[in-house]
């Protein structure tokens, strides 16, 4: 069962509602007809293509076995800081927010990928991992998205500006990491989570440049 591993914010957190609205309506309505909009849960992918080891572990047991002990809230956090709005060619990154560089995020991604049996985990995390927060999945020319980036950035500013002003850029302390069966259609991903683990050591933030 190929799975993806995500970070998600706490359910009920104001940023969860705000970001879901951006993904489900605000941004796709600028670029897509209604019948092409494919909403998905707000998340940051840690790694994907996970095939659980043939050790008999359940998805939950595997997720619980990942070593998170090096990280702790307010002392050695994994910082998830939304930084720069970009448009890219891949379908799943058509419009996304690149995350600010964070060494703990890269090391944690390597730990998770290694736990999934990938021998290239360290090199992948160093050279290939491009953490991002997707806002739009679409099979449209990238130039069409680039032409709307200024408008999209304004919409994001309206949506998260109050959160930034209230909390100095902090969006959410903590959250969870989830295993998701992403073989299913995108619109079913919210119901495709097969394991969940709390991550009190994650800090979600947004840079001033984005708002």
C-alpha cells in the first residue's frame, strides 16, 4: 500500500479553516471551472511512496515507531514556516507556498524516509526534498498561474493577515502527522488517513513577506 506522510495543523485551529477555504474555493475559483476543482486537506508532505515493511506492523504501529525524541516544543521545534508563493509545472505543486529553510525539518524528513526503508534518505533530504504547502492541484499552463500570483498573494494576505497581526506570524503550535492512502482520488484524501500521531514539536508560522 503506497502511502504519503503529511504534517497537518490541529483540527479546529483558525489556520485550518482559513487554509481550507483558500484551497477549496478562493484560489481555484480564480483559475478553474467549478467541475475541475479538486479540494484536498491542508498539509505539508514529509515524504511519499511509502511501502510499509513486511514485518507485520500496522500503519499506526509503524507511525508510532518513528523516533521523534530529538524534537520538543519551544526548545527544538520542527519549524514549518510558509515563506514564498510560487507556481510550478508539477500537477501537485501548481500553486504552492515554499517553506523557509529549517534544518530540523530536513533531518526529520530523513528520519521518516529512513524508517520507510529508503536507503537514500539522507541524500534525498539534503538534495531533493522541497517542502511546500500546496494551494492548487491543476493541469493548466503554469504561466496562467504565474499571471495571477499577485492576486493570489493579495488573497492570502487578506486571509491570514489577522492571524499574523494577532500572533506575530505564529499560526499553530503542534498538530499531527498522518499516513494517507494517496492512491485514492484527491477529493477522497480527507477520508483516506490510515494512521495519526500528534506532533507537539511542530510550529507553524508565516513570514511577513507573504502577508
